[in-house]
C-alpha cells in the first residue's frame, strides 16, 4: 500500500533566460528545481509578511500621530 502524496504539483512557465539562470543555480548549489523554488517562495512569503507588518505599523503610527495632533489642537 502506498502512502498518499503530501505535496502538490504546480506547473508554470519561465522565459528562456530565467530558466537558464535556474539551471545554473541548481547546478552550482546542488539543489533540485523543486527545492530552489521552495526556498524562493518561502523567502518571498517572508518578505511579503514583513512588508505587510511594516505597512500596518506605519499606518498605526500615522493614526497615533494624527490623534495626538488633534488632542493638542483641542487644548
């Protein structure tokens, strides 16, 4: 009895130049295409989350600053 596959397969296309770069990296770093793409997607997702948190913090600081300025004007 075989174990069900836990990973999903995604198919996508790349321009020839980018595919050549991928092939070069996987050869240099001794990675599979799948592992390289997992690492790249993981990094992208981490950076995306970081940007989202930075944006939220910036919005919060703007709101706090605006509230503080409004409070000063009311005095």
